[in-house]
């Protein structure tokens, strides 16, 4: 692609219909598919863009599709409007052996009849095309490839798909950049681009600054007017070469019988520095009694729903609820808290330590299952602290036997490091911290009961601690 390429493209009629039976089988098997446990009954096309013509030896389509699914039990069997997913569909006559794991299937009808379709991010040429489009700020149909003009993107970097992703996909280019491609997408300002851009403006070195990003305007793709709410589809950032994530480092320390105190303390400092920069870059608000009661009501409702779904929570319900009522009592007395933009889903796996020992925070998307408006709301910074404290517990209890003392020491070191950089220790606000940690543990119990029952004892151990001595222990 040449500089500032703009192309108008149209997808062939019947494209989605020809892919439908293959996608119904393939999509639910992907680790980033959110609707597991419910059948896919059909697809609705949001946008389709031909990036490489399918008449050539190698074709490439960019699709935004809604997967239609029935609602869960209790909703009368109604159809869910459908989560929107970003797909990269490669088209070949036949797949070479190296691309066998990427196979979606063989098309039997429609415009691609007789061709083989596959997950294109496994293939070098489509991945190279994405980087070149970002480098040249191309516009193809409703897709806009944009970048920071102050940062240079060198052409010819060799791509490789990372295979350890969960809710998204990432391609590394020559150990220079990493392109995170969001899979489940919604229209609107995505915090995974918004917050790193704001931090870059503040000069923060704790978060890799966005180099380029990909957005889509389905209205423009269809030849109509641009919509007010484009989709953020991907972000290109510098790749921290040789970095290791905090979860892996913590497990290594545990396996060797070593403490993790210096790293925990440094990670606390890094978190506080990011919070301080976010508070400078974006507006903060004061949470008064009305806002706090709304927050407490949400926590209480989530607890009630979890207790109904997971019987193991029932003996602790009263003790867990007391964490929320204690917060409500303080709000009734007139206490207020400051809320700001936060990471929203902070844990050891969202932190990278460079070979030089410096910590960075990544993945500011927040919890993908939460509505976008909720993920962008200012919240007390202690929410991120609570998430990290829970992560230390998870690491310590992944061993047999568990190492709760290791976690306790790491939690204390993390809070001390945070206090040194922020000027305030999260432990001096115990009621708010307990409420957020309890809310997180309740969420974890529900998640593990549904998806990883073998891990259920991990959050239940925290539940026993957070509920206090007043809870009956079924064991």
C-alpha cells in the first residue's frame, strides 16, 4: 500500500450466508468467544471489507458479525441481540500444512464455493498487510488505519501470532511492536486506546504508548454517512522485548520457594504512578452518599445472584454482605471518596517486567463482559488495588499445598510500595478496600463455578476470610 491509501470496496453478495455453517462450528471453539454454552443460531453482518481480492491466490476479508444466540435459562428462550465479533477470514484454494491449525472449513456454496477459509492472523502475508496499512494510514471501506505521526513504523517487520491470548488476539512484529486485536467489539471510545493515549500525553513511562490503531465505521463501509460511534478494533504499541508478565514471575518465585517482596513493592509503586497520572490526565469526581448507595446496591445484587447460583457461598452470605453494609454506613455518615479513571481489571497477568526490572501495566480494556459505559466510569483507585491483592492470593493458592503466608507478605509489600508513590496507603481505607475485594471474590466464585470448578477453592478461601468469623464453615 502506498502512503494514505483510500479504497472503496464491497463484499460479494451472499458472503456471510456461505460462511454461516462453518462459523457456527468454528466460532464457539475460540477461547475469545463469550457465548459459550449457548448455540449459535445465526449471524448478522455489521460490516464486511475485502482487504485482498478473493479471486487472487490469497484472499482476505475483514468481518464484523453479530452471533445470534438464545438467552440463558429464565429468559423465555428469547434470542440475544448478539455480541459483535471481529474476524479475519483468509481464503485459499488449499491450506499448506503450516496453516492447518487455522482451518475454519471448506466452502461449498456462494461466492467462495470450492475455496478453503481459515483464521488469517496465522498467515504471514495478511499480518504484514495490517502493519503496512497502519504505517501508511490507509482507509479501506469503513476501516481506518490511524497512527501517531511522531512515531515511526519501519516496514518489513516479520509478524508472529501469539498463542497465549484469552479474550483477544495479538501479533508481534519483529520484537518491535505488538498489535492487540479486539475480538468482541462494541461501538464507542474503548479505554484500551483512550487511557494509554491519555497516559502518553502525561509522559507516563509505565504504559507503552499507542503507536497506531484500527477503527471501523460500519456506516461508511456500507456507503452511507459516518456514524457517531465507530468501533475501536485494535491498538499497536511498542513491544517490551524480553519482558515477563507478573503471573509467570510469581509462579516461578513460588516454585523456587522464594519471596516476591521486592517485585510486589515495585509493582505497587508502578500502579500508584499510573493512578496519579490518570488523575492528572482525566477528570475526577467525588462520590457522595447517593453514588455510594448505588455502588453498594450493585455489589449486594451481585452477591445475591451469586449465592443463588453457587450453593457453597450460602454459609457466608451474611458475613459477605456486612462488607457492603459497612460501606453504606460510612456513606450515611457523610463520608465521601474520590473516583477517577482506573485500569479496571488489574492482576498479575496485566503487568510486565522488563529485563531491566521496570514494571509496565497493559490491557486497559477493563472487564470485557461489563458494558462499555460502566468500564469508562470513574471509580475509586482502590478497585485496582483489590484486584491485585486477589491476584496474589490466586498465585499462592495455585500450589499444593497453598502458600497463604506468601500471599499475605506480597499483599503488604504491594500496599507499601503503593503508599510510597501515592502518599496514601490503601490499607488506611479498610472498609472500602474490603468491599471491593469482597465484590471481586464473589465474582471469582461465580466464574470458577461455571468455568473451572477445580479452581473454586481459591476464591472460597478468600470468601471465608472476608466474611469474618461470623460465617458458618461447611467444612
